[in-house]
C-alpha cells in the first residue's frame, strides 16, 4: 500500500498540540519554539517527513556547527550539547509521527550517527561559596552538605540514607542509585 505522508510543518503542529504544550513549562516551550522555527527554516515547511533522512541530518549538523550563539555574529558557535538538543527535537517530532500518528518512516535517520561528542559538564564550588554556605547553614545541615561533598553521593541519596546502610567498621555506605542497582562508597577522610 501507499505510505501516508504529512509535511514537516503538519508534523510539528501535531507534536506541539499533542506533546509539547501539555508537558513543558512556558519558558521551555518558548525556547523550544525558537529552535523549531530555525529547524523549520532549514528543513522546509512543506518537506515530507518521509524525506527526512541521514542526509537531511548531515546538512542540519553542518548548518548547526556554523550557527552562532543567539544568532549574533560576534558570539562563538553553539556548543555540541546544543547541536544535540536540536537533533533530539527533530527526533522527538519524527518519533511522534511514527508512534502517535502511526506513519511508518522507513528512511528515518540513524540518530546516533549525528550526535556530537560532548564533554561532561562539571562546575566546581569555589572556596568562597563553600565558606558562605557553611556560615549560613546550621550544624546539622552543614554536616549533611559536607558529607555529600566528601562522599560524592547525590543529595537525594544522602537525605534518604539510614543507619542500616552505614557500616562504620568496614568504612562503607550501601545505597540504591537511580537505576535501582546497588552501590557503595568507601568512607574516607573526615567523612569516616
């Protein structure tokens, strides 16, 4: 049989009505709309969703690598993480077309081929910030903060920690992580 077909703009409109407006806060939706406007200019309003393939993504990535932050020619190019955000947005629309609108996409892109390598984001707390926090926190809260920093256990895991998970003799804390697998941390330094 003949494949059903819709345009990129029709797919995007459906995605906004069905998914985005229901699930996103107003500020996020505005940022997403700005990215989708740019994507629509690049892909084309009347482009068939069936025509969005690896070549389309390759061209989008090339254009994104040249794109300047805030579309300001004096700014740096956008970060690989931001390029991935655009790619994920195209993927979300096409997933909506395939899963919710039940339109098969036989030539859909191989998404992982187009994702950019990114560095893990890390922000270190400064000594000044740490001193300010210590000055404002009561003793119990400060002990909890210091424990979290020294042990590198997530805030939620620290807050839910119970004494039966702590083995002071072995110097180990046992906990469950987000994936529900078991984890343990060695107690070191001041934490011990």
